[in-house]
C-alpha cells in the first residue's frame, strides 16, 4: 500500500467526519487504515458508541447491516458492496417458524453472521466470543441456534443444561479446514499450540488446545509462552498477531490450504479510498429494522451486564 493512499484516507476521514472499522479477516493493508480493528462482537460495540457521522465498514454485508441497524441516523458505507457471507443466508425462515410452533419454551439465538432478515426472526444475537455466555443466560431451556451448525454444536457442548436445536448452515471456509492438515502442521512443529475458531468442524475442534473467537485466538497467542501456533481460522488474523507479537519470535502456521475468505480478501485499501472519495456503497436501513435491531441490542445489554463479555 502506497503512502499516498494512506495520506488520502486520513485526509478524507477528517473531511467526511468518517471512522473506518475493519474486521480481522480483511487484508492486513486494509486493517492498517482502520481506526478500529476487531471481531464481530467488538465492532458491534464500537459501532454503537462511536460518534462519527459516517462509518466505513471494512467487512462483509451483514456487518454493514448490523452497523446501520445500531446507528440508523449515521451513513454506513461498504468499500465492496458485493462482499457477502454465504453462511449469513443459510436459514430457511419456515424452519424457524416450525420450531416456534412446535416448542413451548424456545429462544432463537442468531449468530451475528446473518442477514437482517434472519435477525428479525430471532430473540437474541450472539457472536463467537459471547455465544456460550448468552445462551447460558437465556431463561428458555430450548434454544434454536441459527445459522451456524458448528458453532451451535460447540455451544451445546458447553451448555449441557440447555437443549440446542441446530440449523444446517456453516462457514464454507472454516468447514473446509481439513483435520488431517491441522494434525500434520502440529506434528511439523513440535510443541506448537493449536487454536481453532468454533466455526470449524468437530474433528478440527477435537485437535485444538484453544477454541475461541478471532479476538480470543489473538489474545491466546499473545499471552502464550509457546513459540509455534497452528491457527485454524481465516489467514487475515495473522496480521494482527504479527503486529502484537512483533519481536517475540512467535511463529504462526495455517493448515494447508491456508484458509482464505475471498469476500474479505476483496476489501482492499484502494476500495476504502474510493468509498471515502465517492460515498459509494451506502447501506440502506433494512426492512423490519426494529425487529432486526432488537436482538442485537439485547446482545449488547447482556454484555453490559457481564452476561456476554469475554
């Protein structure tokens, strides 16, 4: 990334009263342009408290929708409007309706990696960093977890007192991380620590020393005395790990093929600059905004009370 792009972005942020939020999965050069970098939970909290009139969300579409829902009076722009998350659409609304009709004591917990339309069908949102705490805090004994089956299965294992109904959805990038490649990478680096995102399938999680969100994986590497780490999540997270662990000699290894999200990879510094220059990629307030906002706000309220912040 050239210095001219960085300087132009900084100038335009001041002129447009804009703040740039970036997810850990976007390219490192894009993360370097951001005022705040974080996982979905951190960005949701930041978006609800920052006071800029324009928010550039360097992430995929559901993230832009969530920011707009929490900040309906602010302008929210996506540098790459076509960047989407396949998992965000992997729920049949009729399935949710059937579960509500069949279960007397049901809460619908919706992973924040979902469309606004799916959030509107839900009682509370969760992220990978707070899903266990939020589901445990719900008064209902039965929980329909949408859309990610792998995260839902992990939550069910951590909260055995609840009955968790799973939905057949997943993140294709995490789903396709091969357990054999994880084991081979671990064996190639004796003494390495294996860290996995709970969107990974069960056979990968079984190999992990640490299971956590992107933020928790980064913190675990930063706080560990080990020298080698096998990281089972999207490779963009390596940039923040390298930044925090500079000079420590810590080495991060990704299972082959390195997990890469093409949608996140499409969010380049050039597109952030173009977004600021032209005001392109504006996110409209989704239909049923009040219904979609309510589960997001409930998640933030639980976190503020200590029932979701980890």
